[in-house]
């Protein structure tokens, strides 16, 4: 019975909220010095198979910066089933797979 419960937990498709949480976790590891309140993590495109999520800087009195500017920090793709997270490598114009281990998301650095 325990094996069935574990299978169902990992086989359930990702919701939009869970996709945003996975990207939030990735951003904590990518840039641990930027508080999450200074990042806007927004699903831009959704389909039955995936979420395309954009991470932008928040510019306000708390985070600093020009509040007329919304700088894109990163782009991610989260697939619903099987669950996976990829980070856009803008220089190569392709998504590179991240690793999900025990709920923690680790992404390789993009090409500079």
C-alpha cells in the first residue's frame, strides 16, 4: 500500500502552484542573496503539458531599482508529467534540464 501511495504522489501532474514553487526553489539556489519578495515568478504560457515561467526583478522601495523597469532574470519550463524543470540558456536558445532531488531543484548555470 505504501508503494502505491508513493507512486501516486510522484505520478500526479504538476499544478500551476507547484510549478511556481519548484521555480522558487530553483531561484533560491541560483541566487541565494536575492530575497524571493524581490522576484516576480509568473507563469506566462500554460498548456496541458507544461508551464513556461518567467522570473522578473521587483523594483520598489523595499528591493530598490527603477519601478518602471521589469528586468527578466530567468525563464523556466516545468512539465506536468513526468515532472521536470528546465532553465533557459538564452545564449544557446535552448532549455537545459535541472535536477530534482528530494524536492530540491538544482539548475546548471547558463552559457555566458
